[in-house]
C-alpha cells in the first residue's frame, strides 16, 4: 500500500486538520465534534440548513461540498464507514438556523441508521429535520427497486439544487421537494478498472485482471453487473449511457446536465474522451446537453474508473443549477 | 496499460474534441489548427494576450488554464511532447488583440525551440511577443543554475499573476515583468511514488520498488535527487518544505501562497495530510500562509506523487492573485 500518510489510524483526523488549516476563514468544526466541518458563518438565521455525510475516502465527497449555496455542514466517519449519530446530532444543533435541517446523503445502511438516530435526537430538541437519500446508481438494483439503489456521484445535482433552493429562502418542505426532484431525475452508471486500498485494511478492496473492467461496480467495490475484457472508451460510453438513458427513461427533447466523474486515478484526458462519445450519443438521441461537469466529484481514493450521470433539467432545476455557489475545496480558489 | 481510450494515436485529438464539446461557449480552436484552444471571445482588443503550451498528459495543465483573467490560448503536443511552432504561431495570430503576446511555459528544450520559432514567425507579421519561462523545480538544478531548472506545478502562480495583470490593461513589458516576479518568487519540490504510462509507449516511464519513493523526480519521470524507502507524510513534508524554504530563501515575516499538487493518483486526503504538516513547518518558521491551493493542478496522468510549491507574495502579487478569473475546467462550474 503506497500512500502519503503518517499512520493508518490517523488518516481521517489529519486530513480534517489539514482541511481546516487550509480554509480557516471558510470552514470550522461543529462544537464538541471531531469529524465534522461546517460553514464558518453558520448557523445562518432563517435559512434551511443542509447536512450531508458518509465515509471518508471519497473527496471531494462529502466534505468538499460544504460551501455557500451548497451544504452547511458535513459529518464523516472512518474510510468507507458511517459518521456517528452523536456527531451528526451535534452538527445539526450547530448549523440549525431556526428553519429546520435537511439530511441529504447516499443510500447506505450505516448512514441511514446514524442519520435517523440523529434525527430522533434533534426532534427531542425541537429541531425539525427532513431526509433525502441519493439513489442514482442504476447498476445496484432494478428500476422497480429504487429503494435498494446506492447513491454515487449523481448526488452532486441534489447538493447543488438543495443548496440553491435553501439559499433562496424556501421552507424545509420545499427544499426537500426540490431535492427529491433532482434525485428522481438523476441516473448514474460506473465502471471500475482497478481497486483502492482502505488504509486500515492494507490490501486492495477487490482483485481484477490486468485486462479486465467491471461495469456497474460501486464506489466501495460493490459487485457490478458485468465483468469482462477492457473495452474502448467509446464502447464503455455506449454501454453505460444506453443503460442510463433507458432507465429514467431520458427522451428526445429532454435537456440534461452530464457528469463524467473520475474515481481517483483516471486521467482527466480519459474523462474528456468519454464525454466526447457520451455527447455524441445524446445528440443522436435528440437529448440536449446543458452545463456538463467533467472531473473528480466523488472518488474512491486511488481507484481507477469513471461514472456517467445524467440529470434531467426543467426550468426550475436549471435556474437552481445556475445559482452561484462557493466551496473552497471545489472552486480551488482560482 | 489500463486506460479508458479508443486508440493510442487518438488520445490527444479525442481529448481535445471532448473538451471543446464540453465547453463550447467558452473555448474554441484557433483557425487552421488542430491542437489549440482559445477563449471564445478572443482576440480581446487592447489586452495583452497570453499563450501557454506543452505536452499533453498534464491536465489541468496546460489547456485547463485557458480562461478569463487567465490565459487566452493554449497549444499542446502529443503526450509529453512539445506543440508545433506552426500551431503556436497560428494561435498567436488568432489571440493577438493589438497589444502583443506573452509566451509563458515551462523550461523544456522542445517547448523553447518551438515557441522561439513561433516568435520569429510572429515578428514577421509585426506581432510583438515576449517570453517568460517557468523554472520552479528546485530539484532539477542547483540555485546557481536556474536556467537549467524545469518548470512544474508552480507555474500556476505565473498564470494567475500574468492573467490578472493583462486583464488590468497593462503593457506587454509590464505583464512580462510581473510574470517574471511571480516565477522568481516561486519554488517547488516533488515526490513520486509510482510511474505513469505514455499511451503510445505502453510501458511505465520508470520502475520503482513497492516500498520506495523518489524525491525531486520530474513530472515526466526525470531523475530526482534521492530515492529511498517510502517515508511518512510528515517526513516527506519536512524534507521537501525545508529544501524549498532554503532555496529562495523564504524568511520569517514572509507571506506565501502554498500549493500542494497531486500528480494524478494521489487521493485528495493525502494532499491535505501533507498540507497539515507544511502549514505547521511554515508557522514555526514565522512564514504566514495566504490562500493555499490543495488539489490537482499539474498531473502526469495516473502517476502517484505530489509536489509542494511556495510563492512569496507582496502587496501587488496578492492583489493579482485575488483578481477574479474563470476557467471552465478549473472552476468545474459549481
């Protein structure tokens, strides 16, 4: 395992310390917590607060989306492990601006359990919460069983829509409704070429042949839908985009945002080669591309692979997608 | 070699096609060229234009810095190969807004030859050019031989300062002077843990033991200053930061921007762990950190490693570093 770390036990805490040292004017810890960050100016009075969270090892997910016009706070756990309910609760108290708190995270058992427990604690303190859960991964369950689908990179759209809606002064119910709409309109499919290594485990999360790829594999190495020889970029784009299009289904005349996400060790040039073909397929299908995102938005440390997400837009969602936002991590301060 | 590509010959052209498809309102090709991009609104009348270029395979370097308040145009070659002088010249004609063109790129023989030839062609067309060359890599030659030093990730500061100064309406000489000041104030040192593979070559650029690292290795795998066992993040930060500080030298009371750059396959959490220690070392040395950058700014495809850059700021440089800029690639449109 080749990583630039000090010890496997300290990875998460030292990463967080580094991030807080890097962006002191923008981010701070919630009082009494170790593994949370929140906006320096939170709580924002009269605004619905939004919290996300999940396992570490997916940067910019989850911490990197803490920002203005995005999320008010984020709680993380160990690498690929859920944050604690107690820390989520304390973060909830810290960011609550009097208008309720939306919990927005991916569909994983441990995360659901801990966010639900935090919601119960918040209720006892008279803090209203609502929950929206990302379920964009079409490879993880059939269309009829959406509640079983995992949340992956497509949660980007839910973050952006939720953040913009909350910033507009909307109520908790309105923010939840728009967030749910973004989630319902988003579909993702991934491909993995090589595994990553959880520091505390020390061995790769799965093994795969030097000439193989696995379509539909999850970002923690969950089993995909098809393992086979590594295909060309165009073939991979075709397989994944077709599955994504058929699932919603996206139709001629639709307008979509496209996200080509790198899992960590995939060079940006490969992501643009994928986007090239995806945009051709969409063009042929009469689907118009609006504001694509090409880069690393949800990673699995040094895993090699990519995912393709489509989010169907309407006038409301477009306006919210275009709303200004700022995260010190994502905007990289250029 | 596991890459998401169609063929080794098409990597650069298809990557460019993908990028132009992704950002059509922002970027276009210079007329008569295949491997350039320029701002959609260029030439900008009455503004000094800035052009960079170099080999492909380093995204966001070089293409990604084409943007408002940054660079007007970029020419690239094959992976790790210089752009052609003819394309640089055509790009020069296309972006020239009547106030001259600054060529700003890293210190590599092929790039110098081709940019110099383009400058001669431009002179024949009465287009004034000036040149500034990035030489931030302290590992590549001793302090007395700065003209031999390679340019690596620290060129980010030269781009930002040059772009902001040009946007302010300055003359070609003024833009060059400020760019040279940014270059003179910037020092970088890198470490490599694993190699990358040039698509057309098909085998890794170098070999290194499973438990080894090489301090000072260049971004194309050029020999470094010290190969040894992989050390801890804090030890790596200490070695590299000390070398960088001593080289300028940076002194107590100085204010610096810090860039922790990932080479491609290094997880963002490792970069923040490095930043944590670098910021402690600077604190102890009485050097104040202003606006750090932590992320991937100059990569070598799937190479694992990182670099640490410091740029000494003064009042002018701080103002220019804070000036607004926008690149569709870098800002990722959040």
